[in-house]
C-alpha cells in the first residue's frame, strides 16, 4: 500500500491536510482561521475562552493556549476530541473543494501525519504513533467518495 506522509512544513506536498493550514472554516455561524483554532477552542466550555482561542494569530499559538495548564479544560475532552476533529475536517474539505479533490486523489494510500512530537494525532518520534489525524482523513476521504453529490461531480 502506498503511504503518503504529510506535515506542517509549508510548501511540501499535502501540507494542506494539516490542521494549521490557512483554510478558514465556518462552523455554527462562526469563522475559524484554521481547523486548529476550532479544535483547540473546543477544549473549553466557556465561550470567552473559545473566543480568545479563535482570535489568536497563529495555529501554533492556539496549541499553546489549548495546552495551557492554567486554563480549565473540559472534563470530557479525551472522549470528544476525535468527534470535534472530524467535524472540523469535514467542514474544511467540504468548504474548500480543491482540497477535497486533493484528498480524493490520494486514492487508497495510507495518510500519515508525520509529527514526531505527537504520538496521538501523528506518527510520533518513532513513526509508531496512533496517527489519528491520518485515520480521520482516510475516513473522511471514504465518506466523500461515497457521497451522492461527489458522484454527480465526477460524472460531469
């Protein structure tokens, strides 16, 4: 099986699959600069903390806020984080059709988020991590390929 590695290095192939790519998303009537902004904000239940995260300039800064031990993270985060990420990824790829095309073009390749610092969302330092971002992208790719709207677009 072909393996496609992607990471946060701007300009490399498939880097737009990363959560910090500059593709704004709209969810629940609010515009989020990146998927990362949305996901990090959802770690908090307080609207003012969510808004603070939404307004931060960069995805890296949102991660810092989201991981701050000084801010009260929601108690069920470990349970809901993948659903939150999937919702944000779905919004990104549905709202940016060229990205959806790029995702579809990966065919059946295994998508691997090559993040040495992250063994949950990425491959981790030894590339034996859980790669949950890659898994969620592959799941989304299959859902988009199976959708009736997608079949109509491909036939046109």
